[in-house]
């Protein structure tokens, strides 16, 4: 159970099955996600004890559409980053270190209908995602959506990948003209899920409900360039501290 969605194991069989991707094999192992809200007891007591409450379909469906769209756009932004890397590799020189190859999970929406009525009304909606192998032990949060720095320490498992994700944010920030980049990088070392796309559209959440506008405003001050940024020829940002030092001298 995450902060906004419950997650349950499931199996997907599509007829006819697609050639590739989610549901291309019978009983494809998936994760079934559904948004929830916390229902606290009216009697008081522990503030941590609550029941799972579900949203009306009229509210649930838009939430899941936004989640699916965020995955779609995050996949596009990550592909933009790899296109940039491949072009740099072809026109400059190969990097002196391995470049991780990761992707976001494949996903789709599933609607459950009330049978025996015409027209059949929607009873519930679900977000179906490709299963990340390894369970909780393989799940890592690499970068939080409140900060542009890696969430992990240097000796932590996955730190090198977190550094790479910090570089991808730099690429996306530059290529979108400072308008957007992926955050909340989390998942395994090969598959990612539940991203956020941060942007600063005058207070409007264009992509998802987890948008933190100030993180976009502060990106240039918070981001620390690394070896990936240097190899890619990305210009270092002038942090607030370096500006103050320049004024002092």
C-alpha cells in the first residue's frame, strides 16, 4: 500500500493477445493499483488507525487516467534522454563508464462494468502495471520529488543509478527549456514506476497531483553536476552560493 494507491498481485489474459507488451502471454503477472483515501474512526483514539476508503467512479477514473498519462509522458521524457545520449555517443565519444538502460513499466487501464444493465455503468477502475520482480527487497526510491539530489548515500545500493537519474533530470530540464523533468524515480535497477513530472505552470497540476512547482524553480540551485553531465557537455548551473561568492569578491 503506497501513499495514494493500494497495490495487489494479479494476472492478465487478453483475447486476442497483443503481439508484445502487457498481456501478450496468458496469465501475465501484473500489479493492480487503485486510489484510496483514509477513513478515520469517528470515535477518536489512535490517529494512525484508519480504514481504506474508495472514491466514487466519477472521481476515481480521472485520477487513474492522470496516473496512466504520467507514465506515458515519463516514458517519453526518458526516451528523449536516451536519444540525447545516443546522439552524443555518435558525435563525440563513448562515455568512459557504462550507461544504465532502464524503462518505466508498461501499464493500462481496466474498467469493471455492472452487468445486467443497459447501458452498463462503470463500477470501478484499475491501473494495471507490469510486475517488478523482487518484491519490496528490490524496490528503491532513487530521487524524491522535493529535491534534485539523489536520495541515497554514496555507499547505498543503487546510488550510481540515482546519480544517473540526476543527470537525466538535467538533460530533460535543458531540452524542455526549463519547463519539465521526471522526479520520484523509484523501482528496481531495470524497471521504474510511479513517477512524477515536475513543472511550473502557474500553480496548475498539468501532469499529476504530486507536482512540486518550487522544485522546478530551485532546480538550477539544487542540481549538482556529475560525470554524466560533464561527458554530455551540459553546462553547469550557477548556484546561489557561487553567485554570493562572486558578489563578495
